[in-house]
C-alpha cells in the first residue's frame, strides 16, 4: 500500500528539487541518498460536489486491477479536489473518493504503459460546467522516483 | 444532501487539452428490480454465501441530535425490503448516471423481509436480511424495493420509526409510519472496506445503508451544511404532537404538516438509501 499527500504542491516543487540535486557534486549527497528519475504516465482525478465545489482533503483509495480488496495507493485530494497516481499495470483501476459520509467509486481502464484507455469516458450526467472538471492522464517529465513516490507502507 | 457529483476523466498531454467523450451510460432499461424472483440468473461456477445486510448506522443505533436541537433515540426503525438484488455489473454501474446495472449474474431475495435497524447496541453489526447462495464473483451493484410490511408492528408500512425526541425538558414519544414505496438502485459499496467480492466457497456481504440524518439533520454538522439545509428537522413534527405523543402515518402528516414541510419530507425519502457512503438512484417515488 502506498501513500500520497499534497499532490498539487509536490508536482510543482518536485521538479525544482530534482534539478537541484542533479547539479550537486557527488560528495555533497548526505547519507548516501540516491535519486533517480524517469518519465511516467500518471492519472489525475478531480472530485467535486454537485455544486461544483471541490472535494477538498477528501480520502482517496486506489485499487489496482489485480487486487480490488486492498488499496494500492491511499491519500487525500488537494484543495482543488485533485489526486494523482501512477498506475503500474494495465487493467481497471478503481478509485474511491470519500468525504463527510458521502463518496463515489470510479473505474478507470488503463492500458499498458499507464495511459488511460481511449475508450474511457465518465462524463455521463455531467453538466457543461462539470464537464470542465475532469481528470486526465498527465506526463510528468523527469520526475524523481524516490521523491515522487513515497513507498512507505500504511 | 451533500453529493459528490462526478469524478470524470479524460486523457490529456499536457493537462486538460482533450475533453471527455460522450456519456457511456446506457439508456434506462426495464426496471430489473421489479422483476419477479423467478428470473434470478444462475451462473456456472462455484458458489458462495452472499449476505445481504441493512444498516441504519450510528444515527439509528445510538441516537443523535437533530439540526434543530432535538435529541432523538430510536426504539425501532422498521424497514421492509423486497427483491433485494445483487448484480455482477459490467461495466460498473453509476447510479448517478441513471439506468440499471448491466449484469450477467444477479441474485435476489424472494419475499419481503422486515428488519429493525435499531436492533442491537452501537457495536452491533448491520442487520442480516438474508443469506443468498450466489455464484462467485464481484457483486458491485445492489437494488431493493421498500414495500409495506406484511405483518408485525410495521404492518402496512415500508418505514416505521418509533422513538423519543427530547429538547429543553420536553419529551415527545413518536411513531412515524411512512407509506411511500421506494426503489433504490445503487452501484458499488463505498466505505472503509470493499464489499461484495465473493470467492468460491467463501462468504461476502453487501449492505443497504439508510441515512436518516438526511431527514432530521445533524447538529454535529455546521448549520449551513447541505445535510442541514436540506433536512426537515424535528420542529415541524414536534409542532403537531399532542400531549407529548406523535403517532402519525403519511396521511396524517399530509394533513397536519404544512404543504411545504410535507413536500420536503417526500423529497427527502428518495435520498435515504445508500450503499455505505455511495449514492443510489431512487426510481419509484421520483417517477410518480
């Protein structure tokens, strides 16, 4: 199980951190920390109420296709109701978003490589305004794996 | 009622360049929840036990304070469920998109069952409605009808609430007998744990959850929270009690409440049914 928090903040500041580390001489790396980077596909969701108000700090549980019982990622949405995760296998990923006794589960089909299946749509019933609130596949360039993914068990 | 509207998604590179496509929800089909039990589908493969449970949550088992300050405790909350149907839906069913689950496998109860949601203490498990023998698989949708009880204390009514309301030294013993028939169609259970994942030879459960805070509001939530702004509260009911007693059915409520309050009551009932924290679609009262 993997934990993510504060995604909107991490996304912007992380790239700066990676660039800084890359410019340091080897001897300046304290305690033998090694940071590697890769480009990966990630899925971003945004959860809102009917009113359009973001589900701020909502509880998020992400279930991988091969285990619908145990959360693979857990965390919280940011202040815009957003949450990002990087699927590492193809199949249907299920995302539960909950707050104050109300919640929803969505299923996102992911293809090999982490991209969202082109056939996927999930905007049934959305108003035009709500349709502007959506989630997408995002590619984060040079994202440091060690920083971007907190591998701690929860 | 506070409601998570949608979590929608589309592919974009970079962000937000591509809008989502057309809705995927199927047009409403026949009301499967109202089909006779004889049409329960049987699937090949190993079987397991699927428990159907009903849960009034802590609001019912422990009591609560309404949005207008009445301390409510329930002796009984009877609900009568019929044609409780569990589906292996593919694709996953989105209640807010409407329609019915598309399922190749479904199992259901065969006769109305009345349960008391207030049974047990605060640590009690949700009430067992029935255990069904079911093909293994993912049961990710649930529907049920609420019909008049055939016998017992709730006879003639789908919902009967019996309890006391206390405020500022005043106590009202209430019995609310509500008769609108309701049909709830819901997707996957949303909660701390997943439900409905049935292995061959194993046991799993599904839960019909009832949010009575939608009716009375919750003093524990801010006054401007949707759970309170959309709730009836207890003041309108206290106002029609006589000598500390309120024993009314829907007809009496229609006569004695203001039209505004009675219509509000009717408008809240379709939001009672949930699957954990997941919302359902009510297809009977809202259609009439």
